[in-house]
C-alpha cells in the first residue's frame, strides 16, 4: 500500500494505452496548429509586401503588374458587415422568440428544426440555392446585371444573404444558451415590478445575454470570413470590386467583387492565377483576421461568468 | 475551574512543569502536561483571540429565548383582503379556500412545511401565479377594496411589490436597478436627475444608502449577498407600493445579513403592509405580528404570533411549531 493509488504505472494496460493516446492526440493537435501558424507566418513573411495590401488586383498576365489585394480585403470586410447586419438581429429575434415565447410548441419545434437544417447545409448548397433564388427576374434589382438586363444573381447582397444563413445558427445557439442561463426568478422579479414581458426582454434579458450574443456573432463572423464556396458562386469571378450601377453605395452592394478566400483560391496553384506567393500572403492575412475574431470570441465569452445564484 | 484550586488552603508544595512554567515559547521535549497545577497561583485569564468581529452574546445558544420585536405603534390599516382563495396547478390543489387580512403596520408571516402552498398564496397577491400556465384561482383578493382581477396587472404589481428568495439584482448599475420600476416603458423615459430623489429615498428606506450612496453607478452584481437583497428591497420600494411581499428573503443569506434585513422589515411595516413567507420559525417569532400556519394548502391557524407559537389551538400547529422554542 506504499505506492500512491493514482500512479499511472499501477493502471491496467488498457487504461495506460488510452491515457498516452489522449496525451498524444492533444500534443499532435498542438503540433498541427503550430505547424499551420508557423508555415503560414513564414510564407507570409517571405512574400510580405506592403504594396499588396493597398493595391487593387489587375488583370495583367505578368504577376509583377497584376496588383495586390486591396479589393479582396475590402470585400471581406464588407461581406462581414453586411452578413452580420442580417444575421445578428434575425438570430437574436429567433432565439428570444424560442426561449421566451415558444408557443405554439409545434411551431417552436419547426423553427428549431429549420435552424438545424440551415446549420447542417453545406455552404456550396446554400450558394447554389442563393444563385437560383437571386436569378429570379423580379429580384434583379438586388444583383449585378449584365448588358441587356440579364439577371446573373450575383452581388454582395446575394452573397451576404447566404453568408448570413451560415452565421445565423451560431447566433441563435449562443443567444438561446445565454437566455436559458438566466434564472426564472430574474424574469419574475421584473414582472413583479410591474413590467411587461416585452420590457423585461428589452431591459433585463437582452442586456444580460449580451456576452452570449457577442460570442455567437463573432463565431459566425469567423465562419463568414473563411467561407469560399458562396463567394465563388455568388460574388462573381471578378477580383476587382465592380459597382453594380451608378457608383452609389447601393450600387456597391449590388455589385460584385472578391474576398480574401476567393483571392487565395484564384491565385493558388489550384486556381487560374498561378501566383502562389500572393496566395500565401493573402492566406496569412486571412488567418490573422480569423484569429482576431476567435480572440474576440474568447474575450467576450469571459464575460459570461455566473451572474446569479440559482 | 474548581478542579484547579484544591480546597486545601495551607501553603504546600508547588507543582510546576519542568520549565517552571516560565517559558511558553520553548518547545517541550516531552508531551506537554495536560494541566499545570499551581497552588495559590493567580488565576489564568485566557484572552479572546484577536478580533474577528465575532462577539459571543450572553445567552446565545440553542436554548436561547427568541427575542420578540415590539409591536408597531402605527395604526393598523387593512390593505388587502383574501377571501375564499383556492389555487390549483392542473389537478393539484395548492391553496384551499384561504381567507386572510393583510394589514399595514404589522408583519404577516406565512409559515408551514415545504409544499404547503404558502408561496403560491403569496404569489397570488400580485397575480404572479398567473405566469404558470396551469394555475387556476378562485375566490377574491382585494387591494384597498378594489378587486385585483379588475386591475391592470402591471399597475397592481407596482402597488404590491415582491422580493424573492435569491437576491436577483439586474445586471446593471445600482442606480438603474432601483430606478427600474420607476421608468415607464417606451419613449419619454425620465432622466437620471428626475429619478434621483426617488432612488435615494428608496435606498435610504432599505438601509443601503450609507453603503452604496457614493457608488450608484457601480454594477449591482458586485455587491455582497446581503446588500444585493437589500437592493432588491429598495428596488421593490421605489415605486412606493402599499404592500411588500417577501418570499423567504433571508434563506440565502448569512445570519448577520439576516438580522439586518429583519430590522429593516420591522421598520418598513410602519409604512407598508408586509407579508413574509418563511421556513424559519424563529424568524417568524422574531418579527411577525400575525402568523398564518398553512398545511397541505389549508390555512390551519391564523392569529397573533404569541398565540400561534405560545398556545396554538390546533394539534397540527402545535406539532409544527413545537421546534420553535428549541
């Protein structure tokens, strides 16, 4: 009995194998993550060129003259803002309805299933659906139209709408979780002070759920920044931003463009650009954007400590 | 202590330890003696440990008599009347035809074992019981002669306010918590300056002003548990209700905070009618003027606290309050 009870050497063989396998898996994951980061950082630094960040892409055959990725960076940012502007309010509204009302219960179950279906749909399928949807003639004013008025179904609006569907389930899930973690007596305390349900949601529940909403939104933005299929299908094959009509802001929204993901795709050895050094640098910038968003998630989630005793 | 000084008065041998009882710091080689016997020695006075704030009170103990609060001198004024109220959750009858008066100037305590319907009865007074979809109520409850079912529910709840078992300030500043009930919904919300006097007044009445008056913009959830509960009382008092309902307000608090809140309740009963649900019979005995004992949904006995605890009429009451005196 002198041996400590919990020494690994005393464990059965099966447990020891599982123990070291768990260690190994964790270490392997760290190694993979580090390898990606280091590789991209080295490649990114190797091809670092500040000029690329502020130059628009050009259609020159000579890579030295084909410009940088100012437009893709702007496209990523614009798409993030537009899709978040759609997904966040919609997702919060759905989550509030599900947790605070949820009646009739059949409808609530249907909404839940719908959110799950959207969450489970591959983005390329969403992109194809978006293309079919926005190619309808009567929605032509939302998308870029070719000469002669043919509706192509491609624009920032179309891409942002489908991107919003990618972010939506994450916003709904995180907001629901945050609302469910608020004890019932907090709601009752508000009712007991003569407040209506609507006032309670607005003044107490949503402020309390803010860290959760922020987490879900930032997670969704990470997914949006990283998605390629929707951009390739719905944002057009142009690397430059093309205004959809007269140069106005709405024209920009119904115009086409590119993002960092599509830029990497087109310039990678798999694409047509054959400018891998630019692809690596753009990929590095994209990785930084996603890492910053993930960092934001962790920061926001830290605010989610237990607020109330139960 | 008698064992330490034997009755023999003659100057006889003195027993000391090997060290002569001189040095208390030197580590003894042998196990220390259990007791040093020094005949005619000065009595040793054991100093209390350096202040930890705990002052043992004379007579504090299990058998200590519960100190009853003096009855209020304020005139009694009937605020609410409960008449033949029954409440059921689906098939289960939780409150069975209860009739009670609720008076200003006194504390009404509802006591009884868990599940006896006392909280349900309390929640029916501000119609909070209606939140439970399966709950149905019969009988009438009136506030100042007006049937509460005819009143707008938000207006009723401003006049009949409630404090819960768990301290539950909202995740906002101390000021905003207290101002919460004062701010009407929608547009035209009054500004901070307009609300300041009401907020300050409520915090003073809840005995919290001295502690938070300088830091009204701090988050309420940083306060201690006892302060949070007094903040919840201040929040409930801000709209100047006529009736204050307290659902086991001290059960999540330490004894010191409990005492502070009990003193507060005794002060408040002068200006509002107070109804408190409590599991703690000692607490009911300390602060209640009238006591209603409920059992299985039925109001078994209602009367002045002295009578319900001292000479209960019903056997069931006698069995239940038997523990109240220790």
